[in-house]
C-alpha cells in the first residue's frame, strides 16, 4: 500500500467531507502496519432500472479505494429499496414490490462492472441479513435510536414543520442502512452529501453493537440535465450509462453550460490540468458547445468506444443542428379497437412517454410532430388512417408508427 499521505491525497479528490477529521488517517496507518485492507462500503438502492452518471461518482471513488488495495463492498439494497431512501424527499416514496426491486437489482449487478472494471469488488444484497430477521430483531434495532435524533434530519424536519406526512417505515431506513455497516464490518462508508445523516447514523449504530465506528466520506451530488436537482431517475433528469450512445450524447448536449466543468470533474478521467484549461478557455469567451461535444464524446467513449462516440455526435449534428433524420428510426406497430386512436394514449401505451399526461405536456410544449407537422392540440390529436407515420417527440426522439385494427 502507498503511504498514508499519498493515499489521502488521492482519497481527497472530489471529496466534500471526511468525518471525523483525522480518523481515516489512523485507520490507514493501522491497515498498512497490519497489511490488512480497509472495508469500504457504498449502498445502492435499485429503485429504478439501470445506473446513471450520478451513481458513477461514488463508484469511481470506490474504484480509487480498490486501486489503493482496499476491499470494496457494493451493497445492493434489495431490502432498503422496499422502504425507499427519504433523503431529500418532500414526500413519501411509492413502495415497490419485491419483484420490481429484484428486476432492477439484476440490471445494477450487470452494470457495476462497467465502472469498476478491471478492479475487484464484492457485491452483497442486504436481503442476506434482513430477510432472516424476526420482528423482535427489528424492534431491537429500532430501539438503538431515539425519535428526537431521527427528527434532526433536515428532510424530516421540513416535512414535520410543513405538516407533510412521514410514514413510520421511513424512519427505519437510516437504521437499515446503518445495520448494513454492522453486517459487513465497514471501516469507511461513502455517499453523496445528502447521505451525511445516514452515514453518521451508521457510526452510531455500529458503536451500539460494540464495533469500531466507520469513517463517513461524502461526495458532491451530480446535478441532472435540468441543472436544478440532483440526477435522479424518478425526476427524469438522468443520463443512464447503458442508454444508446446517441441518447447519452444528446442528453449531455442538453445540460446547462455551467455544468460542463463539474461533469468533466466528476464523471470523466480528465486531469485537473485538462479541466483547468477548459474552464479558462470558456471564461475567456470560447464557445462552450465545442467543449460540451467533447464531454459527450468522452462519456460515450467510456461506456462504448471511440467509434460509437463519433457516430453519436454525427447523428446529433445531423438531427439537431442540420434538422435531418437519424439513420435508424425504430418502428412501432400498435393495435387498437378505436375508430381513431388518440395519440397521447398511443404514446403512453407504447412506452414512448410515461403516461398520457406526459404526452399531453409534450404536445402543449410544442415538442410533438406527426409527419413533419407540429401537433398543437392534444384533444384533437388522433391517428386517422393505417398509413406509416413519422412521429417526432422531444428534441431527438423519432418513431415510425403504424396502426393495425384488432
């Protein structure tokens, strides 16, 4: 292992806080002396399919620890996902079924390696320990923290003052995440700045079980494509690492200019010197579009290859800049017993939008075109014949659609 000061120099890259101050250095010194790697943990709740660039901020930090010779444990929270992390939430999350969580977890497991490779890491599902717990076990865990301490959480405090509902099961979430640290004997847990309460709760709960408390390491939150909230699948402002290259590139091109440097910083392998030059160039007046395209190519290349990156930019330039059409437009053949199928329902039922309401909002925003003509009135948007139609929705999405009668 590298000396403590060299390890800390690497670990501090893109790190917000390491709590308590000085404790990680002591753990590292002991690990070097005993030639025993530290156990580094991060949990991911599979509340939606696929991981996105926001997840990779933590995974990249885990990879750094792996490169330094430590034992990395990725917790797939198949049981905590049934509760749903209340961090930063102004309302209770919808609860998922076990089947939904399991399906999401399968995709997570397939994608972790894309970020962590070629370094070794261990994956554990917290159902390993929670599935066998009795009600008495849960009550004993719940008895290790007071309600007053739980209500110190900023998100709970805000909801309490606003008289917004706080479900009892949400109070269990920090305790469950903390118990994960007990189960794997974590030395360090990492997470976004919004996870600070949960990480420090892990320290508290470990102590009540007679274990040495973990160090809490927080990382910046990656803002989503809207430039307003952190990247999240539930909000829809995400860039998925397994999305097609053209989708990744197109979404990168949609981020606000002020996020170009933070994205280079948090999700690419660019050095501080390279990022500094980009930042200085844009501040000096250079067009940020060229750097945004460079960012898009870089990210696509990380999860695909250089050829895919160039192809994604070529298609973006052709479709968005030159107002042309993509080379391959998927076809959707739908059936309907209606005399004239309603377009918003067609879009929702064929997974082009999440709901009819979402399709209506796109139409109201002027973002839906049928055969080159903008659809202006959602109430009167019908498919009136059985011909093959070209549908454009959003900035870059195209489908050929054809209606067949049941």
